[in-house]
């Protein structure tokens, strides 16, 4: 729902009803991940996508039906269906789409969700998408780290889903949970989709050089909240890095230590050390590699890399700690320019996150998309 939330809220505030189709589960090479959404308005406006164009026409028709009768519907699209090619899903994947009618009457708490998202307070929407009792389908529970609002049908269901949804929320994951009809852990019959709204992950770029400018633009494009940090005020300016959310003038290791201590970095945080200067590189990498971060990379030649490893070992770092360092940074794309190098770094980050090989897809066999992350 992230990609349609602004439009949804604007129409909700205006008192309009809309149908929202959300991908709640995917299998094999599905084109969009769980959480991808498409909005169908009463004026026939369509916003968002559930499949990148494959089944949008079918979901649009389903959305019109749900708008008319208000009954939520789950629909599976895939090559195993008789009408798979008719709706255009020819990629070999399967996706489940849940379509519901949303209005002020049906979802009065939407304003609370939007307020939390804009304030960057983590919140999850848990929705019953399958249940033997049809009247429970579409029930919602809003879940924050410290409270919950609404009900999915019983206190037992609410307690089970709240616990599990907070686990998903803590890791920034969206997905479907499965229970027995009354929230039994080892049961089947009820499916609950948890849509997590976490603040965007952070990327910290150390070293205000030309490569950092390209990296900042790439990271912002990928959805990161970007911070550029350099101890040299003449280089660390907002005019040089307009795409950055913030530009900090400070010694990198001192800034990162403060962010770690304040709990403002986590396992989704990516760090790119681009300074090429050991007096900056080594201290900040000591802090980064001893913290639980998602990605730590450092730029430099192989000679620079070997010198950096020697200095880090002299500082007391172990081989286990050093194994978390991506250096020289990036994938071997033959990159030369700052922009190409930024693509190389981003490609490595994506590959590590999703377990990709970094090889050409045309030379590989098997599924294109991997589960996990």
C-alpha cells in the first residue's frame, strides 16, 4: 500500500470510496512483491500496479465489482489458472491479490496510519484475507510497537497476530501469516496479511567527493534516507549534495558512534566509505564493522584495500569482523565514471540483500526472483 498511500489518503479525506488491490503472496517469478498495490477509484482513476502490467486489467474489473458491492475478494493469478494467459501473466509466476473497499466508514483509522507514516513511527496493518467465516474477511488490526487498535475477531487471534506482526515490523518485512480459525498457531484456515510501514532505511555516505554525489543520487532513487558526512566543511555542503536528506560536518567515526549509541542505525542501514584516506577510513570502519549493519563497503584499489586491512588488524579487529567488509566496494561491472560506480555499489547491495549471484541472467538457469531478504 506504500505506493498508493498518498492518493488513498487524499480520496479518503475527500469522503470518497476506493477499491485497493494488494499483492498478499507471491510464488516463483512473480513480477511484484507482497505489498504492491493498485487503487481503483469511482471515477475510474487507476493508481499503482500489482504486476507491472500483466493482470492490471483483471484487477481493475475486480476493483469495480468490490466498489459496487463492498465484498472483499481474494484472487490468484498464475499460469496454473485457466485464464492466466487471458489476463496476461505469462512470466511463470503466481500472485495472490486481495481487493477491498476502503472509505471513511470502513477504515476510520486510516488517518492514524498516515500520521504514523509521516512521523516515521513504525506501524503495521494486519488484515484477514482468508477465513471460514466470511464476515471476518477484511477485518483489520493496527499494530505499533507499543499498542494495537481494532480486532480481527477474537482476543486470541489479536494476541497471536500482534506478537507475530511486531516481529515482521521490527525487520521491516511485509507478508502473510497463517493460523487456525481462532488464531491457533498450528492450524490452517485463516490467512492474515501484515503490511509493514517502517521508516525508510538509511544510507550513510562518508567522504564528500564526486563519487559520493553519484552515490547519494542512486541511494535516494532506491528509497534510502541519505546522510553525507565529511570532516571538511568546504566539501560537505548541501549545495553539493541536494539529493541528501542531511549533510553533516563531523569526523565520520565520531558521527557514526553517536548514531549507533542513539539507536538511529540498524540492520537495514548501508554504509559507503568513499574517502580513500586511512585517517578517516579506519576509525569509521572500526565502528561500522562492530555494529549490526546491513552493508558496509569501502572504496579503494586493491593496494588500498590491503593497507586498510593491515591497519584494521593492527587496531584489533578480527577476521570475523573484517569478513563483513565489502572492499573494494561494488560489483565488477567495468565501471569508470562516478555514476557507473554508484550503479556497481547499488548492484552489490541488492545482490547481497536478496542472495543474487551478480551474474548475467542470460547465462543462468532457474528462478529470476529469490525468496528472502
